[in-house]
C-alpha cells in the first residue's frame, strides 16, 4: 500500500468509525469526540487527495473539516444540561 493509500485509508476509516459510533449511540453526534474524529479523518483524506492531485475531493474534505470545526466550536460553547 502506498503512502497516499495509507493516509486516505486512515482518514476515511476515522470518518466511518465516527459515523458507526454515532449510529450505534457509542458517542454523541454533538460530542467533541465525534467532531474531532471527523476533522482528523477529513483532514487526512483531503491531504491524500491533494497528494494525488484530485481537487474535487480536496474541496469536499476541506468543506467537511470546516463544517466539523464549526460544529465542534458550537458544541463547546453550548451549555451542558445533564
């Protein structure tokens, strides 16, 4: 497996794992861990896409990172009611 493939696989794996954990209520979709997994995963997938010069996925993953960062900021600022 090439360097690009390894980076992309880790990134996509993190995104899918976050989704899986969310669907099965292992982590909250509003939780910091969910957003951090998406940020890191999309960042790695975007970087791998950049390395192979596949701009559509660079744009997609950059957008995913931005949306996840905004979600993380909102979740951190949100008052916790337990």
